[in-house]
C-alpha cells in the first residue's frame, strides 16, 4: 500500500475501535459535561473573562484525556502489528488526523453546552468558534507527538505532563488573547497575528513530528 492508502486504513481502524468501545468519546464527554455543570453550580454567573478562562481550563484537560491515550493505550502486540503493515509516517499522520477530528467534535459539543448552561454568547461568535477549532487543532498535534514520546518510556503519564507543559503554555496564551478579542467584539483584523502564530505553531509541530517520529518508532 502507498502512504495515502495506509493513512486511510489506519484512520478507519481508529474509527472502528472507537465505535466499538466509545471509551475516549464517552469518557471525555462525561468529563466536559460534569465539569461545566460543577462550574455552573459554583459560580451561576461569571464575568466574561472568567467564562473564557474556565472554558480553556476545561478544554485543556479534556484534550489531555482524549489525545494522550493515542499511543499510551496501544499494546505491544498491536504496535508490532502496525509496524509490519504501515510506515511510521502513515501512523503519525493517521493518529494526528483522527485526534484532530475527535477534538474538533468534542470542542463543538463542549462550546455548545457551555454557552447554553451559562447563557452567554461571545460578541463575535464566528471568531470564537474559529479560535476554538484552532485550539483543538493545536492540542491534537502537540499531544499526539508527546504521547508518542511518552509511550516509549516508563511512567508515560508523568512524562506526558512534563513534556507538554512548556509547549502548551504559549499556545494557551495566544488562544486566550484571541478568544478575548472575540468576546470583546474587536475587529477581526486585530486577531490576524494570533491566528497566524497558531497556524505557524501547528505547522512546526507537525513538521517536527514527521521528521522525528520515524526514528522514535524504530526504537
């Protein structure tokens, strides 16, 4: 099989496994819904800045729970099987695409439920949705690669947290600034720099993943 066929096969495999167990989707949805409800019971009504901060805290931990298991939950036998049928590039591309799709679905559901519970809609809802989708894309690419690194070491969960912290914090800072612009209803041209930074970060992370993962996968 060529690279495209391998990627399609592996994405289909991920979707089939998720459809059978629904572990990641149901678990993260339960986390998001319960966390939003607890925040509502605690605050009832919040300032728009606090509303924005709470949303990104929820989405950060939801993305860790959803994406971190990409490689950490793979058994040695399944890894050996994939190693024999697909190239490392096909594996990392398929994992990233699957995680991006999963996180975008979860983000849309979480944002819809979050706005309904708190009865608040940002001034520029379109820009806010774009920002959340860019955030889900960033979290997916970052945590997929870090999950691959952590899976090759013992105590992968702790290593995942240590490695992801310095990479995620700059992304969060840009996302919070971008979504604050949407909440304040500023002109969209003001937010072009933040959107460009997020796209560049995603491109860099994906490029590093494509370069380094084949060497990591041989180990």
